[in-house]
C-alpha cells in the first residue's frame, strides 16, 4: 500500500460506524498512522478521556507509556515515528471492572489493511491480552504476566507489555523485574529507532 493508499483508508476508518449500535455513544475512531512510522503501539481501545479528546493515549496510561518508552508527547504523537493502532478504535464503554474489551468487529474490518500500510515498523508494542493474542498468535501465554515475562522470545521486533493504566500499579509492584529488565531495553530500542536517519 502506498502513502496515498493509507490516507484514504484512515479517512474511511475515522468515518466508520460499524459498531455504532453496540457503543455507549456515537463512534469516534482514534488512531494515528503514517507509512514512515517505525514503532507500532498496539493497544486495546480508547478510554473515556481519549474518546473526548480524540488524541491517542491522552490520559494517565499515556503518561506512563511515554515514561516507559522514554519519549516526550511531541515525539509520541509524531505519526512519522510512532503509529498508534489499537485493537478497537472506539471507546467500548465501561464494565464491572473497567472498560469493556475492544469491539471485535474493528480488528476484523480494518486491522490487516492498516498494518499493510505500515511497511517500516521495526518494533511493535503489544499492550494487554487482546493485542498480544492478535500479534503474538501462538506466542501469547496463558496470562499477560507470563507473556510479558517471556518478552525476550519476541525481542527486538515485538514487545508484549502490561497495560500502563494506573489500575496496574499493584501488578508493577509485584513484578519489579519489569522495571529492571524490560524498561531499559525498551528505552534503548525506542531511542535507536527514533534516531535512525
């Protein structure tokens, strides 16, 4: 797919109403992509705050993810460097223990086509169980913890991550190896990819 081909696809996605009957409010697909991007962030779905702003990871989860990656907001939101393509593009609503899962129709309808338009991706950050199940296929473990702990099995092209939500503070405290091992490797790889000519 050419750069010209990706732009109309992104317009079509931003106008998508495929899941409208199942969503708590009108669809507002949120993503960023450019053919030149070297890093792909494959998250779950926008939260309520991101749905309001229309800016990917414009919340506390984004603050933590940028910290993990060692980048500022300007770099993070530069689509020529970083593509942000969640499993679901619209806010799915809230369930008993947080946001509902991403709508499955979204990935089925759009994901392969968007990824085909990103030929320069060198590192994919697969955040949470839905992105890991899609991107790691048979490499996803039974739990997010198990999958993230086996991060070297997929490195350096892919990195499974827990969700950076403040809801995962307990997980981060219980798994200090994540900050000690994974974050330094992630920052070094992100810096290398961003600095490429």
